[in-house]
C-alpha cells in the first residue's frame, strides 16, 4: 500500500512550511506561512486525496497524482517512469565537451536530503560561521541547545539553536570548501531552515583593503565545481538583493564601514597564480574565497534566502602573500559573528 507521508513532508518543506512538534497521537504538527496556521500531518498517509487535503490545508496548490507505484521504498509517478525509460535520450542531451558543463535540471537526484533527514522543530533562521573560536565564545554567552548533528566522514558538527535577542537562531560551524558549503545548506533546509547568513574570512586582491574591513559579496566568479550542479553554467552568480539589504541595514546601524564587491570563489587554494589574480582583478573582484558561489547557487536551487559577510584577511595584493595575522583578530571575529546574527534577524 502506498505511503504518501514522505512526499507530503517534502512538499511542505519545499514550500516554506516548518515542523513544529510531535503531536500527542500518531501525527506531527507543522506550521504553514501561507495560512499562518498549523497543519496536522499523520504518520501514515495511505490515500492520495488525504495527502492532497493536507497540502490544501497548508495553502499549497501542488497536488500528488494517481497512477503511482512503489520505487525504492518511495513513490514514482507515471511521468517519472516514462523519464526512466528515456534515460538514454536524456544522457545524450546532457553530454558536453567538458563534464563541468553538463548541468542537469532534473530535481529528482538519486540522493536528496529530504529523503534521509526528517524535519525537526527548528528556527527558520541560521548562521553558518567559519570562526570556530568565535562560535565557542558566542555559545558560552547565550542560552543554547543542540538540536541535531551533521556527520560528514571524520567529523561530528553540532547544530546549535541559540536564544538571541528574544529569538531562536541556528548556529553551525562551517567547513572550508564549496562541497561542504552546499551540504550545510542542503541539510539545514531539510531540517527546516529558510533564511541564512554566512560569515567568514577572505583574501583581498587590493592593497588598500585593511585587515578586518568588511566585504558584502554581491556577485561571485564561479571558479569552483559545486555550483555547476545547482545552476546552469555562467561566469558569475548574483547574491540575493534582499539579503544584501539586510546586512547593509545591520552594518549601517552599527556605523561599521564596509564595501560591496564581486568575489572570486576558487577550489584551489594553492593555485591562485599571478595570472589568475590579475584576471580576476580585471573582472572587478576585490576578494577571493572558497564557498560563496556555491552557497548562492544552492540557496537559489532550494528557494531560500542567503547572504554573506566576509572580513578581509590575508592579502594577495603585494609581491608575495601576506597572512596579516588575520586569524588572531578575535575581537573582529566576535563582532562579525554578532552582526551575522543581527543580519539574520533582519531577513
């Protein structure tokens, strides 16, 4: 017998609804921003019209259809079956000269977070911060609890929910690199987060950008691989204007100087050559980092808000690399994290 429960939860989650709590009986309580009301979701929805009734109650027009059959423990529609039959045609349409250009718009990936992660009662707001020292200090100063764990190979990353200015905000330790950035957004969206601010450091390409100066990325050069799995090939990708405004509002209120700029996202820390640096400067980049374009692409793919605050760290603007002791500026790192929280509240 069909079970529509996972499909219903996936549609609810994709449309901005959030899990609130377990019900007293055999059901869960969700919240729908479309109706500003709660939605009751049974743990075993056996009939299609019952599933569509839940979606209607949530104010969602999406409908689940008849003619379904079991597939890998889930549900596959007749259209999905046909697309499977024509897989060879699909593959030939995808093929390009270089694998990185073979973007596939099919949203039914073999592994999806919403199939392996159950939504939980969690804040829709999340801060992803690269500064482990600042994270520890922030957690020690505010009431918090661990609501989940991320477990990539070799790591266990707590997902904290922090009480900040009367609101609940998620805080997660970021890991360097575009694939991990994508994974963080994907998993947090599956849990129920919808509004994200990331903060971290970056290298600078211009001499007059002092260590600690704040940069709000507006666009990013996609010189990494992860974003090409979430958005069609392009040279650049733009940040959410709403998120940029939320960050600007916070920094203006604090009278903190900042610059809005294009950044260069790269996968290869040790392949930032003189030629590449000059090329990126000619394209208008002021900073270099390893996650921004992936963050943006994954957020757009999941239809969630994302913004980022970078603080100027090491310099690639001189004749040789200058670390500028940027990892030792604990006061700046603490301030950037706090302003990331304030910006997240503005989203």
